[in-house]
């Protein structure tokens, strides 16, 4: 018994005529394989250099330092003042006893 070989179908075959289109013509068409491939390559995420990584790390650490320095506002100062007064009153009451 012999096996039947697969045959290539001509369903997806493209007839170009005399000459196929040039690469520039293919890239001009937004739906062509060439242009989609080029867009995908440009879109792909690139690896950052060690220098860029170092710069980003420095910027993040500087941002954290800025946040540490400026804490609170008027309400925070008011609460700290009230807590200070309460502690002073508690200390005075403890001293009297």
C-alpha cells in the first residue's frame, strides 16, 4: 500500500505578473508583510545600557530623598503642636504627684 503525498496547494499563491513589487512599494502598503514586520521591529522593547540604568536609579533615589525632606503641612504642624502641649501638661501633672 502506497502513501499519498501532500501536494502544495495554490490557494495562497500570489501572481505578480511581469515583475514583483519592489521593497519600497511593499513598505508603502500598511497591510503588507514587510511593513508589519518593520513596525514590529521598531515597536519591540530595546535593552537599556548600563549607563541609562544607572541614571534612572539615581533619579529614583533623588526623588525619594526629596519626599523625605518635605513632610506634612499646616495641619501636620498643628497636630504636632497639640501633641507637644498635651505632653507638657502630662509632665506637669506627673511632677505634681
